[in-house]
């Protein structure tokens, strides 16, 4: 067994002290992952490691040298009991990092605990020691844990892969427990908040029960929701039997939360539903090359449209099926997904399979050109899932049936490759789906929503309810009008304006959002002055607007709609 000791005595300096004790190989290498499962970006966690030291069992200092950005080497240590210790700077509030201060101690072992090469399969014990003044903090984690003495906790993981995929938090917490399909669940929240815990428990229990019922069973024996309430942060990351969430506190249910959840609360419930669904689709059902992650380099797949897209389709649908929201709210959420797709010019440039493959260099590195050139495997993947579901239903099956097949395959050790969805669609319907699926994932052609939706009781009508003045998105600032994005081929782009420019005048008048919007409606040429960096520039721009498409969904046959929304 490998033994880790984690101490927080220097929490005010946002430092974690880690000690590892182990029997070393002759030439022992220690390394830290460069990324965390579920978040596809090289994050270089080793940049936060400080003062790595090594000792033999007699306390003598040993040489330990860094030879790659995230790797250290010990020499001549065959079967010796070695101690390695170091500090980790921890001030990343996101769900992917580590964060410690006087209010919260949050650790992702992926960015904190060095692993030992060739000893990855050994069982691990982690002892956590709290400073005296923080001994009242409660512990939340998906790992097996024991707390025999106040302020001291012992966690156990079956191997290093299990350790780095199980964050833990110590803080003052609000918590409640419940069973879903007889499986114990715990919901934990930290940070300042005024959550209606009774309402939260009522809704989250329905969501969990509905997802387990859909698959028929769960790939975990217990589950923990860890939530941090803040002013405006938002995100989530899935783990095998837990999820880590960070949300605006206003998204939590209020004491007087209406029967139909507010939009803010719906957003939080959708996040819970999404990350919980990942316990099946990502943590248990995986791309073949993700069965064993190589966390030293990128792991490419063109299948994130399945893993994130299908999950994005089900997260809101589960809210409806569980009875947490009504049909009208669901159709509003669906409309928002479709509008986002229609108003993203990048969907005509990049396929959803390309979006998946390029996640490492594009999706997590958004810039001023992203909307022009990229599509989202979350958003378009969600609508691809919708098209597949409706197409399967027209042929006597459903996406639910396909999901259960994926789950059954994973239970038998069969994971997902490039042909899996093609093969399962054919198996479920007896028809060859190659042309239809290729059209959805490998082309930038428009999705067949307008043809499919009326078959299930929804009219699909495209409208134009708003425009982009000069092809710009902008916002008033004290120094002028800040250009946020420039739509390619719009009047502003043709004139040479760029994201980050500060427009100060148009047609001899001080620029404002209102004035730019007014002039864009007039088919005339205007002189525009703007600062780019600290340089004043002049542009000649033609008054024009870019229309933004939106969809109107109307129920035309409730019985047909029920066949889709209520039939699994």
C-alpha cells in the first residue's frame, strides 16, 4: 500500500503539504498528470508543485531530480522505504484544481498527489490532518473514508486511477442524504447560501431515480454531490461516484421557490442532471482509447459529440421525465439549444466530429474568432442526439434503447468506437444508418429538425427576432463602446473593425450601443472612430444588420409529442 499524508497548516498561504511513503523501485519515477479526466485541456498541474525533497528510512536526504515538466526521478533506491514531500500551491476555485483558505479545503488529487511509475495498481491510503482551528470542518468525498479522531480522516482508493478521479472537500457544509433506487446518495453544499434544502432534496431525488430507472441499474454503490456556492462561478466535473459543482448561489432553490422552478434553479438542476448522467456515459461507457487514460498527453477522440452531446440532450429531458419541470419549460430549454445552434455561424465551418477531436486546442481556448469558425460538441451534439432519437422512434426504437445497449456492452467490457453508433442503430432497426449518421456528424449541412419535429407533434418555424448591428456584438463602457465579437463577412468586418476595439464616435457623435443600433438600420455610409490598443483609427462602414434566426416551436399534436417525451 502507498501512503499519502496531506496537511493544511499553511492554508492561509494557500499551500498543501504532501508526504508520500513507499517502497521504491531501483530507479523510481514520480509524476503528476498534465490534465484531469473529463476536462480536455493540458493544464500543466506540475507548475504548482514546490520544494520536492526525498529521504531514506533513516532520514538521510536523497537526490531527486526533475527530468521532464511533470516527472521526477530517484536513483539507487531498490526496495527502500522512501519518503517524498513537497508543497502544492492551491488557489484554483474551479472544479478541476485545488483550493485552500480559511473557509474551504478542496483537493483534486490529480493536481496534488504525485503518482509512482510502475506502482499505479497498488492500493492507496490517504491520511488528512486538519489544523486545530479547522477541526470542525466536515468531509465530503466519493472515496471510502474513516474519521476516528476529530480533525483526522483516512481515505482509501483501490489504485492511483481511482485516487485522482475522486476529489474531496473539507468545509462548513449543509448536507442531506437520500436513497434513489435503494442506493445511498449525499448532497453537500459549502459557501454562503440560503438554500431550500427540502425542495432541493425533493427534486434531486426525482432526477437520480429517473436516470437509474432509464438504465435499469447504476455503476456505483453510493454517490456524492459536492457543490460550492459563489457569486457567479459556474461549472461541473464528473467522477465515478461523485460530482464537483460550482454555481452562483442565486441558482439554488429559494424558500419560496415556485412549483415550476425559476430559470436560475432550472439551470442548476440541469447541471446536476448532466453530471450525474456522466456516471454512465463517460465514467462507465467510454471511448475505447479512454479505458486507460494517458494523462501525460492529449487523448484524442472524435466522439465527444456522443459523450457530451447525448448527455446535454438528456440533462433537460430528464428534468421533464422526472416531473421536476413541465412541458412548457422543457420546450423553452429545447428552443434555446436550437437558437444557439442557428445563431452560431461556426456550425457551417466545423463538423461536430471535428469539434470533438479539436477540443484540446479549440473548445477550452475560446477567443474572438471561435463563434465564427467553431461549433460546440455539447450544443450540436445535443441536437444530433435529438435527431437520432426521433429517427429511431420513427423506426420503432429510441435513443433510450441505444443508451441501454451501450450500458450493456460496457458491462461486458465492450466500449465505444467510431462505428458503434452506426452498428447499434442498425441492430435496433434492421436498417443501414450510414448515410443518415454521416450527414449528422461529418458534414456541416443543416440538421433535419424541420422535417423530424412535425412527426412528433411540434411545428418548427424559423423567424428573425433580433439583429446584429453592423455584424457586431458590443457593450457600453466608460471609455466607449467595446466590440466583443465581429461576425465574419458583416459590414464591420469588411470595414476592418476587430474584437477589442473601443468605438468612440460614429457620424461625428459620441458612440453608444443605442446610437450604433440606430445607424445600423439605415443604408448609409458612416465614419467611425475607434481605439485599437492606444492607437486611434478611422473606418468607413456601411449601415447594415445581420439577421439572427430563431425557432418557434408550437404543439400541434399532443399525443404524438407524448410518444416522444414520455415514452422510453
